[in-house]
C-alpha cells in the first residue's frame, strides 16, 4: 500500500469543524435511537461476570469516584468507567451493528463521552454531535479495511472503535484539527482486539479499552501529547499495518454528506447480527409448528454467517451468542430468542443440544448478510421453506422507536423490578434542549 498523505488531516478537520446545524434531522434521530439502545444493553450487562471482575480489579487502582458505572451505585474514575460501560454494553452481543462493517459502533463511543460529561459541563447538542462524529470516524476507518479485516481475526469493534471514541472525545473537548489528529494518532497505536476472544470474557478487554484508550488519547492530545502526522494512511500507519488494500472511498468520500448512522441496525436478539435473519425465520415458522416435528433444518446464508457463527458445539452461554446452530435450536425448542436462550442452562438443555445436531449450513455469496433461507424438513415428509431478505432491526426493516423504548424498559425491569426508566427515555428524546447531561448515566441507577 502506498501512503496517502493528508487523510488523517482531512478526517481531523471534519471532526473539528462540523457543527450541530450540519447534522441532518434523520441522523440526529438515529443518534438518539442508538443511545436508547446503548443504555438498554449496558444495563443488561452491568452485573455480568466480566464487569464484576473488571470492576473489582480496576477499583484497586482507582483513586477517584468521578463517573457512574451504568446501572450500579458504584462510581469510579472516568477512564475506568468508560472501560466498564463499554464492556457491559457489548458483553451480550446485544448492542447495535453498523452493517457495512459489522462494527458495534455505540459501545466504544458512548461510554467515553458519558464519562467525559461527568468531568466537564456538556450540553445535549454537544453530546449528540460528538457521538455522531465518533460514530462516523470509527465506521469509516472500519470501511477502509473491510471486508478482509474481520475474517483475518481482528475484532473490528475494538480495532476501529478506539478511533471513534478518540474522535468523539476530541470533539467534546473542543480540540482543533491539529489536536484531533494527535488524538487519532494516540488512538492508532492502541488499536487492538482479536476475534479468537469472542465468546469469552477476554473479549470485553479490547472493547473496554477501545472506549477508555480513545478517551485517554483525546485527553493526552488536549495537553499537547503529539501523534504522527498520518497515523491512519501513513507508510507504517494503521491501514498499512492491517495489510488490507484500503477502500479509500469508504474512508473519505462524502464526508459531511453521507452519514454512517443511517446504516446502523439495532438488535431485537442478543447475539451476532448475522444470526438474526435465521432467528426471524425460525421464530416465524415455530409460531405455527411444534419443534418436535422438525427432523432436519437446512440453512443458506452469506459466507460471513459461516465465518463468524458456524459453531455447532458450544460449551457456554457466552459462546452460544456467536453460534448459529445454538441460536436456531434454542429458538425452535423454546419459541423465544431472548437473554434466557443464551445461557449456560439453555446450552446444556438436552432438547436444544439434540436440535443443534439437526442443523445443516451452506454459504451463498448471493445472499446478503441481513438475509437467509431455511428449509424445515418435518416428520410427515414435508419440506417447509422460509426466507427473509431483511432481518428485523436492519436499516431496511428497523425496530420502531417504541420497540427500542420497550427494550430499555425490559432490561431495566430485569435489573430491578419497578425501576422507573422513563425519565431517562424522556431525557434522551429531548437532548437538544438539555444544557447539562452530567446526570444522564446516573438515571440508570435504581433508586
């Protein structure tokens, strides 16, 4: 790859110079939807083992109680809060997905901004603008290395999320273009995350670090901590190190004209998004048929479906979230696809285990990542064909605003029955009118 001078500077100027009035109304609304969903999944994950262990470890070294750990009474230093809230939001694979890149974009960015908002006075429009810009940068960097980056084993949410949290935090700090470039340079050398860790608590380390290190990168830049002139497209920069022929158009074309938030998807199911079209088909068929009737299931999906989730033998609830066989089997046996279907108990359910063995999978590049085709062969000798072209939650078949609200209410209720989350919902929908968002995260804590 030949270096291309000026790319990072173009991105940095875009971050520094873009104003709230430059953001279209639709993008503003998508930002609020993403934040509503973020709080739902962060509350869902705030008591999980990875968060508990990370909190216990970080608390031993934290000297301050600057920021909220979402859903909990615990407070900790801002960098650790960013780590914990990102890890918690991503732990169940229930967070949003940018379809062109399969980045989970909100988990690394929102926690950094919320932690910073508890250190500095931040208005609602400032928070939303910083979030939109952080989202834009991480997904454009992700687009530059897609589609080869993920199959090579890089966890793209982490490797590219650190750029998003750095850019968003830099905007919230009011850094100029030179300082934003430094923040991106500081972030570039901390880009890390391996797909081998998916399904294990270790996954949460790189997601948490994407938020924490992005925030730290911007705080360092604010103090004059310099980075290289071209950390993204330099001769030994991020793109060169990743070894992918860069998609320059995805990285820099249409800055300020097209917006990556318009390609965001919000999940109705807590598992890898490429599994979602299968769950749509399985649940739709299951409503009218008993699971016991199924003798064999033949699945056809995009090659990415197999690359990421062809895992017929799983041993834990965590691992089951990236197993198409388990997700389909659990949905057919129970008729549901919620958090309870991705637990150790469900993984070890004899009926689910038997159903997993009846599933066959084939890839077809003509099928998109949000589509799937399934044939159900039943004991009466019949073949039932079910297909979808757009999974629920995808941009072409999005969840309704009210459904995202219900997701947040449901997770708040699971955390603490009777927990009134409506003030947070109202606060997010009216963020443009807020002069101080420092208590936004604290609204997730049950009283």
